[in-house]
């Protein structure tokens, strides 16, 4: 299953996407078959660096998340990847900041994955 593969790679500190060799569409998280042309896709490993495209502070959250965290959309190789920015307050972040992808134990919903990816600001 592609979901298990994706989570297994996260555990191995790798982020995966898929690219359709026929129509060149790219998918994150990866899919097994291209939803546009139904071709089998190729798995690609993403670089573990990107740039913040946009971000926001979450001040209201369900009981599983502690409010006051920052979420961002990060551009990695043209893919827009959503995630939580660790160890950075909202007002410490700027659009265009470089982040690296880090992998840590998942904190959130009780039946969530064991590990998950997060973003960390690279030093300016
Ligand atoms: Zn396709």
C-alpha cells in the first residue's frame, strides 16, 4: 500500500512523492496511479529543504494539538507541502525563509502515525 510506503519512508527520514511518466503530474503524498491518466507513477525522493510560501498561526485547535503552533506551505521542488513549523513562533518567520524537513515522533491524533515530518527554520 502506498500509504504504508509513505509512512515507512518518513520513519527512515525520507519524504516521497510520485511523478507520472506519461503526463508529468507530480503528487504529494505519493499515489500509485496517476488520477489524471491512470498510468503507473514513479516514486521520487524529495530534497529535505524548501522555502516558506505562506504561513499562519493556529490559535484554536482540537484537544490533540496545543494551540499556538505555526503551519506553513513550503515549496519543495515546486510542490506545495503543508506542515507544522517546529520551534519557531509566528513572528520569527518570514515568507521565503528556508526550512529543512525534520522527522520526529508524531504528536497529534491518538491513532496517527508513529513518525511524521515537520519543518524547522534554517539559520538566517
Ligand atoms: Zn498521468
